């Protein structure tokens, strides 16, 4: 269904100028009462969802950041210029990513939380989650050392990123190719 079909099938299409229809549709989209999906958006398969940059760019950013962080933490020597990169990437892994993927799972829509709120909540949730993961590791034989902490944070981040991507795919598939009015 395209916009023309929506206009023809709706009550706003009766005896209204084209410019007024465009304004009405823009207002409905702006208020969130009408959702427009890109007809080129292939979400019929999970692969199609993952390869669509507008839907899953956040996932690829998280995966690449985790991979770069692991590489930097585990394989970077303690020489001066490289240790700064290691500190930056490990700080992102500890202070941002765990909370971000949890928020992405809980609030997948961009409209639900704006960027600044998402960033602030991500940092706060990450601090709480890292504390809980550290407390859990303290009571295991592994203890709180570099490898167990890195592995635990990476695993947590990747598992919750996969869960959030799956939830996002199911939502996108449910809405794919349709125009609908929210109640």
C-alpha cells in the first residue's frame, strides 16, 4: 500500500486539495498516529533486517566496538600511544555498551527515548550492570581479573544485543510494508 492508496481509502481524501493532504499526512506522521514504512525495506528475513542499515546500524556499531575492545584489551601492548586506544575502547565497553544494549532491548524505538536520555541512561545502567557482574564474578572461582571481567562484559553485551536485534526484527516484520494508524 502506498500513500496514494492511504489517501484514497481514508476520509481525509474527500474534496481536499493535494497540498492539504500532504500537510495532513505530515502531521499524522509527526504526531506518531501514522507510521510509514519504506517499501524497499526487506524485513521478511532476519538477514534482510541485519543488512538494512537504517534498522540495524546500532547492532553493527555495538558488534564492531566489542570486537575492537577485545582486540585492544587482550592484544595491545602497554606502550604509550597504544595504551590510550586500549583505555578508550575498554571504557566504552565498560561504561556504555552494557546499558545501551539493555536499553535497546527495553526501548527499541527511537521515538521512545531521545538520544541524550539514551546516552545518560546507558551510562547509569552500565555502571549498575558492571557492578552486578563484578559482584557475581567475585563469588566464582574465576575472581575479578582481566580475562573473566572482559569475557563476562563482552558476553553480556553480545547476548543482549542479539536479543534486542531479534526483538527489533520481529517488530519490523510485524509492521513491514504496511501503513497503519496507531490507536
